[in-house]
């Protein structure tokens, strides 16, 4: 829900939760959408799967998801730059 419907539009996610608070077989969120909305959901799921394939764990996924969809600033570490520096080491 968070990575698909809420990422498309927060209002969509809230409205689907209101209309369908207990999604289950034959009563899924996407069934409340018109074709345009279903197309948006399909596209969003493809984007989310692509990001998932690039990640090693859930924290990595959340970071990349936020970077792609919320356009949050990127906070790099020296390790991310690949310079071989270990700032946590006592070797200076």
C-alpha cells in the first residue's frame, strides 16, 4: 500500500483504505479503480520492482525508494564514493 497506492497519490491511498479497509481475495484495492487508475498502479508496481531488484535489504530499498519518488536529498558517505577511505577507523 505504502509503496504503490500512497506513492501514486496520498489521497488515493486514504480513499482506498476508507472504501476497502480489509482487502482480500475478490475485494482488492485495484478493483475500486477505473482503467486509468489501474494503469497507474501497474506502472508504479513495475517501478517498485525495478528498485527492489537493485537493493540488498529493506533499508536499502526504502532509501532508494525515497530518493526516486520523494526526490529527497542524497546523503553520501565516503564509502559510497568508493575512495577506499575508512572514516570509522583509527588509522589516520
